[in-house]
């Protein structure tokens, strides 16, 4: 073993390689190479791994085949010599570190790849037989069937366009609706004058939403109003009391002596 280690060291130095350089080129750790050169058997890996390293070092340093086999145990040397008689399978082992750097390893890798492709193809055929997968590409739909249906929100807006107030306003429809909603004639403003001789409760409601409730009202009262109104006096005015609108007396509503309304309100049917 010492002689083999010395032969290895001399050959390495002749090639001008350091232990680190040789380790990088052969992918064998520098500790293992140093143990081989110095004959440290207790620091060598198991014979299973060592028998794949020895041929690699011999070929890399161009040493005669079998010049380093003395580093192997005696039992492994016999097996190693027997394997040399079969150069085709010499390095063709799945556990070899050279399986992907030799033509045998390339062949093995190709066979594994073909096997995987065949297995995938067989699986696809089985899925197709079950009706889960189609072997042929699915043709595209006709042009008429490719049109996407309208979204639910778009269909709803087509049925109810009033749900888009901003678009309606941009088209001027909102202005037209406002014009139609406006009354043709705006009631004129005026002055409501009351002259009450006895305390009365006054309830006044205008078209603009103004409501007034006055209790124990008596004497003279002037209220400027705009638009139509309704007035309720409880109790009804006595014969000497006055209820005038713009200087003209207001007549109570039929059958309701204490209720009055503006002339425009009274003209409505």
C-alpha cells in the first residue's frame, strides 16, 4: 500500500498537481487522496467506494491499470481483477461515482428517461380509456359560440337603465324630468292678516313644508307667506273677526267654518 501511495504521489507531482487540484478534477476529497499517498488505511472509505475511486485516479493520472489496486483489501483485489476481465461492465454500476461521466452512465440515463416517457404515455392511455383524458386536442369552438355572454350587471343595467343616474344626467334626461316635475305656475307670495277677538289655536301648513302651531292667539297677526297654505282656527272666528289674504277676505271652506286655504289651493278640485 505504501508503494502504491508513493507511485501516486510521484505521478501527481510529475503532472504538477496539488492534492487540492487533483481533488477538484477527480471529485475525490483531498483527505482520501492524502490517505492513499501516505498509506493510512484507517482513514480510507469503505472498499465499496474505494474500488470505484482507484480506476478513476489511474485513468486521470494515466497510470497503468491495476497499479493502485494494492490499496484494496485482499478479498476486494480478487474481485477487482475479475471485474477487469469485463471492460464493458467495469464501471457500469448505479452506485459508481462515474455513472454520469462515462458512456455507460449516459446509456443508463437514456434508458431511464425512455422508461419514464413510456410510463407517462401508458398512464395517459389509461386515463383516456376511462374517459378522463382525451388523446386528441379539443378543437376550438365556432366563432358564433365563442361570444361571451353579457355579465349579470350589464344585463341588469340594460333592463333598468335608470340605475345609471350619471349617464342619464349626461344625456339630459335628468333635466327633462326636473322640468316636468316643476309646476307650470308658481303661486304668488302674499300677506295673511288675522284679526281675532278671542284666544284661538292656530295651525298653519304651507306647501313648502312649514308648519306652525300657536295657542291662545288673539289680536292682530300678519304672516308673509309664499305659495299655497292651509289655515285652521279653533274655535272658528266670530262674526267680528277678520281673515284676509292680500287685503281680501278669505272665505272658509264649505262645511268647515274654521279652515281656510289660499286662493290657488281652493281652486284645485
